[in-house]
C-alpha cells in the first residue's frame, strides 16, 4: 500500500546546476556572473549557491538578498543589481564587499559620502534601450569621466538587452552598436543575460549575467533548455489524494468550466495556486503520472487540481504526480498556462517542502 501524504514537494538537483554552469562556460569564454535573485528564482539560495563555486561573481537585486548570500558565500564577489538606496546600505556594501550598480543621480551623490579609506566596485548602468534602469548614453559618458578620476571607485559598465530573445531585432542591433561604443572606454563590462549567451550575441570578453539558464530553463520563446544541453534543476511534484468516477454531464471545479462529455476516471492532486501552481484562464495544461501525460480538468483551486486519469484507471491515492520537471519541462508547462517559466519557479510558496537530491 502506498504511503499517503499530500506530497507537494520540489526536488532540487545541485549536480545539474553544476552541469549547466559547465555548459555556459563552453558557450561564453569570458567571466560569468550567476544571478541568484528572488531566492535563486525560487530554487532556494542555500540549495543553489554551493553548486556555483566556479562562477566569477554572484548577483542579487536587494541588500537583504546580498546579506543572506554573504552568509552562504563569504568570499565570492556579490553584485547588487539595484544598487544601494541610502547611506546605511552604502556602508553595508562597503563592509561586506558588495559590488554596487549605480543607475540614478541620488546614487551618484551617495558615492560622495564614501569614507576616505573605502574603495568600492561600481557598475555604472547605461540604458541603451531597455528603458528601465540606467543613464542615457550621453549622460553616462559624463559620469564615466567623473568616476574614472575617483580613486575610491573601481569602475565597471553595465547595460541590459531588451530583446535578447530576438538577436536580429532592430532594437537589439541598436543596443549592440551602443555596447561596442561603451567598450572603447576600456573598462570591464557586462551587457548580456542568459538569452544573449544562448543566442550567441554576448561579447566573449564581457562579464555575462546568467540566471534562469543555470537552473535549466530557457528564456527564449519556442525553445527548451535541453536544446542547449542544459538540465532542469527542479522537479515539482505532488500526489493524488482522491479518485472518483464521473459521468457525462458532470462538472468539475469552480464555475463548471469543465463538463465531462463521457464517463471518466478523475484524480484530485494535492497542489494548487496557494502552493505556486498558477491559476490560469487557459486550458490544455498537463501533468505526468507514471510518465503518462494527463490533462488538468477545470479550474485550479487554492489547494488542489483535478486531472483526467482515464488512461490510468487503476491509479490510487498516493500516486506521484509531476507538475514540471523530468519529462515535462517548465517551458512547456508555462506555454500551456500562458505565463513565462520564471513565474512558475519564482511562485513556489512555503507550503511546498524542498528536497535536495544528493546525486542526479
């Protein structure tokens, strides 16, 4: 008899993360920055960071993330991608040896408050087309000239592709042109993300920022990480907690969005949007039961979802169900749900138990 439990669990595979890092080292000969913001894209910093010892730097968005990361990685370079917002955070950055991105005038002003004995690695963010953080190139040039003369600042340059998934888009070509101009300052630079590396538009000498790709997920449309030799680092699964037979005309779930057109075997899985499996208005998503694709029926509820077990009529409560992972890539699930893969892995909640696989 199967051991019965609700069973919502995410399994993390550190060996696969190390494998993915090795793949990116073959794709990009220059330094690599592992972006591990948002708790390593929902995979758990403490699970992911030990597999990334071979990267040249780590990067997060916020000072709180950086402080947590420093506790896990005492010696690696850590880059604050949003920079610091006040003098207190600046002092923390100095004390804990964080690299700081500067993208606003108030952050430039904070640099005037550096203690006389302090030095700081600064990444000046240049907005070459993303339209988010950073100085326009003409303004950035003035700041570059100022910061180059500051002996307390170790200056680097950073920009961000808006369409790295479309390497031949006009916007991408414009940004590539700006990147070439920025290179003429002779400073260390970081322009590319995972998509740019996978699409072959990263500069071989830059500090490429790789995030979701290290976790075995491709950010490119109509593309899967396995196409590049990458392996998924997470498997989300749960268990069947109930089964029943329904007849033609019976409705399933809130709003009766699914009505059976024939008799079928129904399974209820112990996972829902409160665990991180998205509520979606789109139909057509599937799960795996014993390697067999089974359709999700009706609306996903807060705590459970319904699946069609007609192809596996002998399935009993306690059976494992894969939501995404081996045999069912997150990219495929995301496309079926009308979301991006980032929202899947970043959306996992604390109700899901994490398990770290010792070996793949």
